[in-house]
């Protein structure tokens, strides 16, 4: 019967335990809310940042699929013909291939000349621009433009525009012209080949639509475009009917790989499939390069030989005794020898096969998404630590308040696990509630707002998918659940080890001890009574004091890092142009126009000084066999960076224009060749961002490819501090050694290249920023200039474009405020509940309301001040760590925390403390003196 009675009681007892557990949530709602809020924030940040990174990649993948973006692109020094295209289409793994005709051109924007690229739409619909408004071109004099062109030019759909092709002949045409001139000198009637004919028809083109170029999705007015400082090049698209000569060679070939469209462009399986297709194409590369070389040479040789043969027939008809016959035969022989020499001088066709990583936009999105995902793993750690501390405090207080109840349960025969159920259920419920709320906001709310609003500041991708990764959401909840319930178990375990009789008696208060401060007489003796009480209480409740300090340290550090990040970003461009690039204007021209504009600049009264130099776009990559490693997440061996190559003429000095120095401030000097293991190679100075990405240091070897796709291994003789952009600087002698006397293969294809072609000037201007901008605008209006960049205007535009950083700062401040308020309010409430009898006593003794407030708040305020003092330097360290995790292309953000950043962070942390004190003062006022002083027995 006894056993039956026990089972009946225990069965009903379990119901009572569950009821008591659920009632504990309502009875301790403030602590429950504190744990739930901290968990919600941590799970939210984990889910949101991971989701935003996934959405960014997914958006680009969908965009590429929608525009049939190429998986591989191939360029050649001699172009491509239809036979090349057909051969590529027949390669295993190739789904389709199309020839692309593209031409550099000039257009007019507000009366000034601007650069553009004109591309013909192909019949395979590869790399088809994304249509925003209107339609794509269908006839020979229709054109599609970008919205940026319409905004800058003031034109609309339905208006007309014209473009002028660049008149520089290609290498093949130049050779043909020289050969024709040679045969003309032999008094033949061969005609010159026209090397200035454009690829597309002349005349007016009607604007029929606005599009997004899939090869460049960086927002032209966003911070990333402004950082690069590159000239604006407007992409234009015309119908294939606009091509003048359909037999002319294609400038490139774009390839789609079988099955690649169904794969995510950033997944490893996509990369593997494209790499396999590239290897298959490489098997026919040598054969097609030779065939194309022969075709080009035959196209030059055949008409000239036909004319020479006609002249030979005429000469053969002359009598042998005619003196003119011998002279003519000699001229024919000389012409044939010159033709043979010129044909031998034509370089063999060379293919360069590239995948999507060669696109700056593709690499940027990969880098940005990886950076956001890394932050999604770092930020929640802080909130996880705080959540554990808050749960420890809350559950410990609940256990302390329930000592008698726990003793009763144990006396009735309940096991440890049954008694612990209440507190585990309490903490687990708080985590689950907070985690679900955090997942809803983090996986749905924030990504929707952020991707729809903020990512458009960086990229012009039209839409982003909302990819919900429930694995991250559930994983975040489980992580918090395991650690917080584990903390609750640890707290409960100590009390459950005691005997029921001991638990049912009130816990003896902590015995007073002599604190360290008492031993310092000259301080202790000058403290007031309340000051001594405050000091004793701080040392008496060490764990609670430590938690307050940790909470305030975390809050202050977050805000300091947030404000510091904004300050570092906003001072990026001003520091660039005040510390390093001290010129006022960079002006780029065509080489043929440089002498004229140089004379004009020398006569310009507003121009203080100029430094002529050679500037071009180049590609920097790790040299074959390089063992350098990068601190970034990118693979060094595959990384390619687009850089600006500056070549300084021999005898010219950079003083007053570029201050090249290391990150430690040590001056750098341009050298002609490297030293040590890199001796004998042409030397260059590489900027810090490129060096970090490729893992370069002094005497490293790196491969540099110029605009004509010639490449050479160069020695890095210095890594220069540079905040915006990737730049390589070398002397004229070094440039000649690298590109004018042979490349990496040891050949000497360009040994007699003549003088270095100067095409740019670094200019210093008399006057303030407005005067500098005025001079730059005046130069930009002249047709001779391809690009004119004012450092003052670039700085102003850059500051306006960095609204995204202000949003990030606001987000960090809100998170810090939640952290501080939750921690401080939880600990302050716990402090009041634990000391309710003590506070009731001092109220009975006659302490006024404000004195009671000060009695408690002084402790919290003092601990907050200590936390702020520790949090400020911790915030500076956190900023350095966060910026080391940022991998922004072309940006080297150096930590820079101004004094006002520290001041605002400290002030806000103090304000949060005062807000909590104001809220807890009401609890102090509501203390029931009679009820609190009644004996618990």
C-alpha cells in the first residue's frame, strides 16, 4: 500500500512540478525577458549576416543565369574567325560559344569627351545585357545604354547619340599598312589598307533601351567605384547589323560550359566543371593559334603577292636588253624580302583563357559575401558570452529565492533531475523564445531590408533572392540552448547537493571581511560613510561586479569599434590625398596628344607644376612557383588583381606628387632592378592592399601583365602604404627591362619600341578645393583628355557615398544599447532583490528616497565607469580585429579612432547606465519595509 501511495503521490507530483515550472516564467518575467532578448540578438546577428552573404551570392548567380553570362572568355592577340568559334563549340564540355565584337569609342557628355565601349549583341544570346527599360537594339542604328549614361548626358529613350571609334590601328593593320607602303615604294599600284575604319557603322543611333552590363555590376556612384578612381567608361550595345564588315575578326570569344548554369557560380562543383572545360579547350589552343597566325599572314601576303606576280608578268614581257627590266626585278626582289621580313615580325597568335574570376564584380561579390559571413560568426560570440552571464545570474537568483522550496522537494523524495526541471525549462524556454524571434528577424526581416536597400549602394544587381538557411537558424538556437541550459545546470548543482534541512533554513549572509582598500589609510580615512559602504559592497559581491564590468566593457567596446570604423572609412580618402597622393589632379590623354597638352599645361597660370608619366591598366598575380601566402581568405596562386601601373620617366622625381612610404613611415625609393634572389628582374613598388592580397613582401617576385597582355616577372622592392586602389609604380628603365626588352619567355618581340609613351600628368594647382575642381572641369571639357580626376572632388563624392557605414554604425550602437540595458537592468534588479532587507533597514533608519537611490546607484555607476575605462582600449583592439577581417577590394582601411569617437562611446555607455538606474529607482521606491523585515521563519 505504501508503494501504491508513493506512486500516486509522485504521479500527481510531476504535474505539480510542471505547473510550478511554467509559473516560474510568469513570476520571473523580467529575467526571462533578459535571457530571451540577449539570445534573440545573438541568433539574429548570426542568421542575418550569414543570410545576407548568401543573398548576395545568390543574387549574382541568378543575374548571371538570367543574362547567360559566360563561364569562360578567350582573347587573342590576333582575334578570332568563324573556324575558331566552330572548333571551340566542338570541344567536350562546351555548351555554346559566340564571337564578340567590341570597340573602344568616344562620346560626348555635356560637351566633354568621354570613353565608351561599344559591343554587338551576338546571335547566341550569351552575355546579353539585362534590360531595365525599353528594348534591346534590333536594327543597325539602334543602341542600348546604361542608366548612368542617361543621367550624365540628360538624354532619354528615343533620343539619338553618336560615338566615334578610336583611330588607333590594331597591330595587324599597322603591319599591313607598313607592308603596303613598302610595295608602293617599288612603284607598284598596290593600295593602302585602311587602318582607321571603325567596327560599327557611323552616324546617329537611336536610344531604344537602358540595360545593365553583366560584366560590371559595381554601382558607378557607390563607394567601391569611387575608391578605384578609374575613369568612367560607358558600355553601349548595338545590334549585329551595325557591324560594318561581317568578315572582320572577333575581338573575343565567350563560352558557356555544359551543366554550369544549373550550379551555383560560387560552389566548388561549378569551379571544377569550368576548370575541366578550360583544360579541354587548352588541348586545341596550340593548333588554333597556329591556324589563326597563318590566316592573318595569308590575308596580308596573298593580295601583295598577287600584285607582285602581276608586276613580274609585266616585267618578264620586257626585252632582256631593256635596262629598266633589271632595275624593276631588283625592286621586286627587295619588296619580296621586305614582305617576308614583315611577315616574320608578326607575333604568333596567343590565347588567354579566363574564367569568371577575371571579372572584378565576381571577385568583389565573393570577397564581400565571405567577409559578411565571417562577421556573422564573430559578432554572436560576444552576445553568447553575455547571455551565459545573464542566465547564470538569473538562475542563481531563482535558486536562492527557492531554497526552501527546493529543500521541500528533496524532503518529499524528488530526485535532483526532477527538482532541476523547473530551472532547465525556464532557461530553455527563454532561449527558444528568443531564438525563434531572432531567427524571424535575422533570416527574414533584416536580410529583406538590407538586401533591398543597402546592397544597391554597392551593386546594381536588380533583385536578390531571400535564401533562408534554416541550418544556421536552428544551429544558432541549439548553440545558445546547450550552453545556457548547461550554465543553469551548473548553478543548480551546487544547491541540490545540500541536505533538505540546510536548504530549508535561510542562507547565512556573507561575513564581513577587511577589504584591501581599508589597508590604504590615506584613502580609506577620507571616504564618507556611504563611500565605505559602497566599497565594501563592491568587494562583497565580486561576481556581480565582474558581470557589470564585462557587460559595460562589451557595450563600450562595440560602440568604440563602430564609431572608429566610420571614422576610419570617412577619413580614408582625405588621408590618401593628404599623406600619400599629394597631387591635385590626374589627367590622362592619348599618347599622340600628350605633347600638345603638356605645352598647354606649362603655359596654364593656374597650374603650379606637373609630372608627366605613363599610366595604364595592368594585371598583378602571383608568379609561377611563388610561395607567398596571404592573410586573406583568397587562394594566393589563383588571385589576379587589376592595378594601375605608373611608370615614372628616368630623371623625374615623385616629390610633391606621391609620398611612397611603408606602413611604418619609412620612405621608399624607386629602383630599376631587384636585389637578393630577385636580382636582375625589373623592380617595382607595390601598394599595401595588393601586397596583402597576394602575400607579397620585399624581394618577392610577382607577375605583371600590361594592357597588351605582355607579362613579366618583376621584383617587389617595397610595399607602400596606400589607402585606396591598387597601384604598381616603377621607373622607365625598369619598365623597359620588363616590357620593351622581352618578357618572361626571354624573347625580344618589342626590343625596338622607341621612347616611352607618356600619356598622363600629375598636376598641382594653385588655390583651394574649389579652384582645383574648377581646373579639373576645364581640362575635362577638352577633347584631348580621356580622364581627369580631381582629388578634392573625389574626396567629397566619397564621403557622400558612404551612407552604408552610417547604417552599420547605427546598427552597432543599437546592439550595444540592448547589450548594456539588458545586462545592467538584470544585474541591478538582482542586486535590489538580494538586498531587499538591507534596503528596507536603511529606509526604516530614515534614509530619504534620493539617499536610498544613491546608496545603490553609486555602486552601479562606479562599476560602469570602470567598465567604460576598460572598454575604450578594448574597442580599439576590436576595431583592429574587425578591419583585419574586412577584405574590401582596393581599400586598405587603417584603424583610426578620433578622440570624439571615444568620447561619444563613453557618453552613451554612461547614458545607458543612468537610464537603467532611473528604471530601477522605481523598484527601490516600491520596497515594502514591513514585509521585507519580517523573519522568514
